[in-house]
C-alpha cells in the first residue's frame, strides 16, 4: 500500500469518526493523533505522483475541507456550552449573595462648601 493510499484511508476513517461521533469525549485526542500521523505520512511523500494518486490527493483535500466545517460546528457548540456554564455560575453567585456591594462606576466630589 502506497503512502498516498494510507493517507487516503486514514483521512476517510477520521471523517467517518467525526460524522459518527461528534460529541465523543476522545474526539480531540483522536484528531490530534490523526494530524500527527498525517504529518508524518505527508513528509514521506517525495516522489512524482501518478494521475491516480493525484485524484486521491484531491479527494483527501475535499474530505479535509468537510472535516474542517464539521469541526467548526463542533467548536461553536463547545463555546456555546462554555458560555452557558459561565452565565450559570454568575447567576448562581448572585443568588448566593444578593446584597453584595455593587461596583461603582465613578465618584462625584462636591467642591462647594
């Protein structure tokens, strides 16, 4: 199996994993390992590519773009979850101590006597 074939197979496998389990706890770790492995394979490609290999490279690029879109959607969801948790913490703190001193935006000094 050539390096391009290995790269193609791994890319399709990772794309399928992202599509199947977008809420997976290990998705970030798996994707990081995939990127490291893909980088090593890409460094090994040093010969002239055949037409068939060029077609596989084009398919890899298309799949990579689809994965990037899916990962962006997942990232936005994670950010929304984090913001919701932060809002929840703020509201909880306000309920715990509703009479906490308010912050002042400024101070007015009266110079008249």
